[in-house]
C-alpha cells in the first residue's frame, strides 16, 4: 500500500474502510485461491502428511524443480551443473542461497518472462533489514490450500467464521472506542487490530467474537497472549473457539498454556517465512512438524556443512512448489534443531525440535497498550543494514539504525510516521549506530524492552 493510498484509507470514514478492505480481500483471494488451489485443496490430506514421510516423493519434486530452474532462472543457469539428484544426499551439490544474495540482484532469482504474474512482497526481517521478494503463484495457492486444510483439521468442519488478529491498520492508534475490526466476507474472517487491546477494550473483542460466531482464531501469537493475559487477570474465560492457529512470533510453553487456559482450546503454533510461507505446525509436545509435501528442510553450520539430526544450526529450506521465483536451499536466518521419527505425538514427518531466537518482545505505548509485531515499520527505510527498537520506559522509543552505503537519511521520517500510525502519540527518535545490541547469548533481537 503506497503512502497516498494508505493516507486516504486511514482518513476515510469507517464504512469506506470496510469497502476498501473487502475489495482488497477479493484481489488477494483471487491470487491465492484461483488457478490450482481447488486441485491442491482436494488432494491435501493433513493426516497423511504427518503420518507418512515420503522421501521418494520429495526427491521427485526436487528434480522437477531443478529441471525447470536450470532452464528458466538466470542464477541456476549459471551455477547448476547437473541434471538431477540421484538421492536426497546429493542436494549438497546445489549452492546455498540467502536474503543478501537475492536482495542485491533479485532479477537473477526469478523467471523474468513470468515477472508480471508473480506476487511482490516486502519483509523487514528479524533485525529490521527490509527485503523485497517475489512469490510464485503455484506456491501461494498450495500454501493457502494447506492453511485451509489445517484450519479444517483444527475445527473438524469446512464451514466456519474465523478471527485474525494482526497488523492491519483498521483505526488510528489513539482510537479508544470499537469497532477495532471489520468482517471480510470473501475470507469469512473477522479482521481485528493487534494494536488496540488493553485492559478496557479486551472485552469488546470478545463480544465481537460472539457477534460473528467465530470458531477459529488465527494471527499474531504474542497478541493472542496479550489478550489472554488481560482475560486471565480478570478471570474472564471464552469457550467457543475450536482452536487457535498462530503465526509470526513464537510462544514459550508457559505462554501457550496461558492462551489455552483463557480460551479453553488448543493452540497450534506455526513456523514460516513471509517470502516462503507456511512450513511447519507444532504438535502437543512442542515440536514443529514440517509439511514435507511442500518443502524440504536442512540444518547447516556457519561453514555451509549439513548437520546431523539433533545438532543446532541455521534452518535452510527449499520450497518444492516455487518454480518461477525459487527458494532453493535458502538460509532462513533462524536457528533450530532438526529431528525425525522420534516424536511422542506419533506424527512421522521430520520436525524442528527447537526454534531459537524467534520470540519478540513488545513495546508499551504512552497509554499502556502492549504492541508487538513491529518489523514492518522498517519497510520505508532505504539503504539500511539493520534496525532495532529500544525501549527504556513506556511511551518512549529509540530506533537504532545500522546504515548501509546507500542510506537515505530522509527515509527515516517515513519510518517515524509509520511507527506513530501503530503506536500513537509517543516520543519516537532514531540514531545511527555502528552495531546492533546483542543479548547475553549473542543473539540480535529486533525489539529490546529494558523494563
């Protein structure tokens, strides 16, 4: 959404915002659920994916992908020097890729003859380093068919209304009266703002859940936690959801239990990336089981060596459905431990036994709201290598910026304006730094709250 459209939207009356949202929903839904979506939806069997691990099928999909990219994608025309894999172990012959490689020359990583059919997105990354990417239409259609099948699995039904709590701008940050949501009919979804939940408003959200007869919760894990905390503090329970499927940040076991207690339903955490999509879902034992029908996952060390099961390293993923904008042996920047066939839940698919460093903190606004998932405020920044949000007290925020050689000083004005759209009237400043702050374990967190 460019600045003019966003400004028009934010200053429109609420009834017009609902029209904007529903029109945009139709546009996105066409891209996600047209084409091969129905065929994918009809063939996906969630139980089979988890209960059977078909390595032969993965290898066949890998070879189909390699044959295509070797002919169509500039990078692989240059660097792929064989026709197919004899076994899955041969994947180490394929070069690893990462965000920096693609960011520097994205045209080398897409089929330029199909560029107008690709979906263009932008992510800030775990340290606020913006990255523009393309996604293949087939991959997105398979991903959303997979999401819908997962939702059916959780609810035990095919017809239901759902809630999504996420970073959509619905009303201005300083707004104190509902509605903080609108209903998007093409999705059968109550779209809720993640930025207006506090001790006074949380009951309005629950009333809306009732009004729209929702059966499934989705969206930001940390925001569901914040909502649950207000509910639990008041001994307020809601028992009408069949389940909650979260994305974005992770929850600790204790935090997950807090959400489950408030809503009296299971919480299924997912793992994925903006640029690749849904990769795994968590079982009741806390392991992220990989959707091995759509992706292949490895763990590598700093020297690019593939690690054995049980060893911690960087998660590397291959999207087996993304042909015209491939992500093959793509370094995610996330750390984890991969295992296979040892989970007590009975699912057979490989799983990430532990994710490291994915839990964000939240920012406390001047009026006491807890706001998480703020990576997107880095998107207007131009020429930065990284960004970090530092908060020492409520209502005040300092943005640390690690500039690159093409850093545009003026773009930070847009970052500040966007931050205030989500946080309201706060004291927000920024400063250039030589390095980003690290935790005691050496990890870089995007949000650091010091109180």
